[in-house]
C-alpha cells in the first residue's frame, strides 16, 4: 500500500518534529548525496524512497562505478568530461567524511583491442581528443606497445600488442557507497523513510525530486537506457585496474573490485525494459570477458543484472527549478557515479539559495545562475513566485 509519512519519530533525529527545510524524494545515489550534503550544512532534511536502505531498486545498485572522464569522452561531450574530472577530485573527501569504509581506487584505466579490431583505436583516440579537456588528455593518455602493455597489467601477459593507459582515472564500489551514505544520513539526523511511495509532495519548504525514471510523470522527456552487467568471482586473475576492450559492436569494460569480484558490462539498449538479461546478452558479455582473459572461463557467476538509467534527450544532467517550491535533479544517464558529486553539490547550492531568499523569481534565478560553476545544468521552468 502506498503511504505518505509525515513527522515520523526517528531514533537519531535531534530536533522536534516540524516542517523540514527540504524533502528529498528518491534515495538513489544522487538523492542520498543531496540529502547528506544539505544535512551536513545544518538544514532539516527528510528523505523518501520507495526502495530499501541498500538501494537495491536503484540504477546505482547495478552500476560499475568507474570514475573515468577521459575514457567516457569517447562518447560524451566536453561538459560531461569536465563534470567527471571535477567529481573525481571530490570523491576522496566525500568518502573520508562517510561513517563506513568505501573501496576507492585511482589506478587508471587500461584500454586494449584485439588485432582484428585495430581500426577502432584511432577512432577512439580522435573522439577523446575532440571531447576531453586538453589538459585532461595531455596529462592522462599514455600509449603502450609490446612489453609495456604487459608491464602495465601483468595478468594480461602478451595477449594485446598495443594499448593506452589513462593513469588518472579511478573507480569505487557502488554498493559500499550506497550503504555508507545510508549510514551517513542517519549520522546527520536526516528523517529517513525507506519503502515509502509518495503520492503527494511532502510537507517541506522545498521538495527536491531525485527519482530518476520514477520522476517521468513530472518530466516526460525522460527516457530509460537499459544497461546490463555481470558480477563474477574470479580468483587468480588479478587485474589491478579497470580494463576497456574496444570492439565495433560490443565494447566491454571489466572493473575489478575487492576480494576478486569483477563487474563486467557492455550493452546499452534504448528502452525501459526492466526484464532479466537475455541469454544472448549473457553469452556475448561473458565471451568478450573470456577473450580478454581466459581465466574468466572458470569464474563463478554471482549476478546477471539489468537496469535502466534515466536520460534526457541531450544526454546531459539537469537541475530544474519549477519557479515555486520544487527542484528536479535528473538525467545522469550512464555517468552517475562519475559526475554525481558535482551535480549533487550544484543542487545543494541552488536549494540553499532558494531557502535563503537569494532566488525569488526567474530574474534572480538568472542572476544567480550566471555566477554558478555549472550553469549549463540549471534551468528555471515557470515564472511563479516563491511563496
């Protein structure tokens, strides 16, 4: 049964019940970050999510959580890579402030290709040069050949004659981040309502809608892009960093996590199909991993998962004020963990400007927006005054 909960007693809430400054609706990665940042700034915050504290229903639960702005420049525009580069610098500080440990690695990304797919390499390089900030490319793109590939990733041996090392990139454990943020929300006395569907806006001064595809009724331009991943346990392979395999039809990533866990993904399918992975997708995904390292043939499959990432027509995230008391934060697409810190902090800053009265109408919004670091993300939807 759908319920709306107001002023529910919470064992860690330090203040008496009353109207919250902010109600964050949607407790995936972005919603948790926004709520945690606002609570850390001293605001009264409530968070509502129809899923559980672990985040198992969110796109963030399935993600590989690679922090790879240069590698993503092969398909992402400059704005996204700049957001990713800035967010990568923020992650260590955010993780250090959380009450539970999170696996974080900044050991770079290795890009390789089979001899038959060598035509993909110059295309990939041209895209990176076109879409990445020049400083990011110049300091983070190292060509490898022969023994250099084996030296960079010894477990691959001599399977690949050429490759690129992108040494500045990183990754983290997505599920540990969700768990640590849930604990951080408790620590900062956020009024938390898991397993709660919201039929009407909560009673708060401002509502921040971070529901991903759940926000589609209020944002019809949203659509889902399906992604599929496998999680396997593969002792003895010993990859030390994420590996990306260039392929004309089936580009693959393999992200090594703790305790010999690997997250393997490739597919991107237009549509909001939440059904389980098909046999064909599973065979192609695992066969491609086997082609990178035969040791994956003995790996144990832990999960075959699919999820849909919320996407806007321009593939950019957006933070939209409706001119009254609602902010909508959405459209992080496949770049969620890579860009979430900067997107969430931009939403936090806008929310505080609204609460503090710096923004009261479209004109003051435009004035504030012009001074914002990521002004391209910010929009005002209507002209209604703030009450």
